[in-house]
């Protein structure tokens, strides 16, 4: 393929396509000579916090001297964010493009043609093999049991928590969601969770059924003074990431502190300065539990009642439950549609929220302009969608999230 063809082929697959199942991913990895056999795996599932947990674990493992690969989803600004190679560097355009071209060549246009997500899982495995990765930290996409990442054989599996999201695919009940996420557990291997709600019993039952050793990890403030991840809710994610890393390699407290301090996970309560304008507070909260965590942070730092809010969401989300806690803490609100075919248009969003009084903007830039006259040192919160979070970072000049 000519340069750039692999990336163009990936985009043509359509990021929004979801086809649960493992057969295509298994077949493509087999065609590439099973690159996943060349590294150990930590697999991270859950409703919220799995990216923060995975990023923390990867950083601690790096601090312990291992060559670590990290694959996450979705990306915020550039697709390269989805594959980090040893040293915490995102894969380059040229290397990613060449690897995607290889995946395209072995997949063809028949039954092995993968989805966008499956392609990147396969590409990440090949990239990790070529980079000499010793441990791959892999974030599950949706669910667990039928997610493409579940073709891997993790030594340690994580389910951060279980909450209401993707019920149309994983539900209809929360117990169904919990069982799907527990699909990442493996017989005879360690599983970790910070779930504290009613689904903890379901996770324990599933662990017992498959023969996994499920251990509950408690949130900890031990790393607060070095963690760059804002919000009290991150204490659970950081503690879980540290525990997962330590399950794979011995790491003393000094090593853990170096790793936690080096954790990079953008778009989650990320403050973005803007010279001459109100700063942005960007968070990809896209379900009620995520929005509640953002609301708690605003209360914690004294920003409740002061922020401006730009809110936008995708149509399959529980927008009412997400909007309420954020709007209750905002001085001004503007509705906007994220740049996605699944987005709720502002008029339809206002109708769903029963708030025809709210101003609407045709773009994120217009929404920010509408809020420009607010309290100068109070940020504009951009929340409701990871797509919208990525737009905000790009608009603020963050080429790489």
C-alpha cells in the first residue's frame, strides 16, 4: 500500500461500528503469527475509571523497569493515542500506518474484515511484539466477554466497577452487565476490583464459577501528593492500577510514587489554560456515574455555582442523569452537539432535558464564545462526551492528548 493507505483504510471501517465477537480478532492474530504470545497481559474492564486505572498501571510498570505497551480507547484528538509504546510514547503516524496496512492485507474484504476497534487491537499486538514489549496493559472497549481484547490471556484481570452504560449491548440489567465484564476473569489467575455496590456479589459469583481469585481493592489517599489525576474518585483508580502493577512485578513505594507521578491520562478533569480567555476544565464523563464524579470534584474545589457548562452527548446515553448534577453546579449552560453521527442535536437535547430555555450553539467554538463573559478565573466545564472532550483539547491547541 502507498503511504497513508493503512490509516485511510482504518477510517473507512467507521469508528462507530460495533460487532461483538472474538472470531475475527482471533483469526487475524493467527494470520500474523500470534503476536500476543510475545508479551504478558493486564486486562482492564469496567464502566468508569478503566482508562485511568490502565494508565496508572502502565506508568508504575514502566517505573519498575519493564518495557510496557498500553492500548486504550477511544482517542481524544489523534488515533495514535490508542497505542503507547515503551517509554510512554504514542506510536508514530508512519509506524501505525505500516502496521495497519499489514492488517488490511491479511484481512481482505471477506469475513475477516474487522471493525475499527478490532483492527486497532490487532495492530497494537503486532506493534507491541515489534517493540519488544514485556507487559501490555490493555483497556477493554465495551463489556468484556465478547470484546475483541478478550482474545488475550491476561495474567491479571481488572473490573473497576459496574454501572449503567451500554445497556442496549450488555444489559438489560446491571447483573447482565456485571457478568459480561467478568468475562475477562481467567481460571487460576488474579482478578481485582474496586466495585462496592450491589454488583460485587455478581463479580464474586462469576469469579468462583470460572476459578479466578477475585480480590477487592480499597481506595487510597496514599498517592494524593504525587498523582496528577484530579478528583477524589481517582483514589480508587490509582489504588487499583498500583495493585494490578504490583501483582505483575515487585514495586516498592518509591517506584510506585515515580510511576503514579508520571501517569498521563488526558481529558479527565483536565485544566487547559487559554491566554486571555477563561480556562477550560475538560472531562469525558459520558454516563451518570461519571457526571456525579465531576460534580463531586466541583464541590470539593469550590467551583460549584461558578463554572460555565458546555454540555453535549451522544444519543444512546442517559443524558438526563448526566446533565442534572452538572447543571446544578453551573452558573451558565450552553448545549452543543459533539462531532459524531450519534450526537443529540442541541434542539433535541433541550427537548429531552425539558429545558427549552437553554441557549444552544452550532459548534463548540460558538459555545465557548457565548460563555466568554463569565467569571474570569472560573473555568468553562466541557463535559458529556469523550468526543466533545477531544474537540475541546484540539480547539485549545492540544494536538496530542
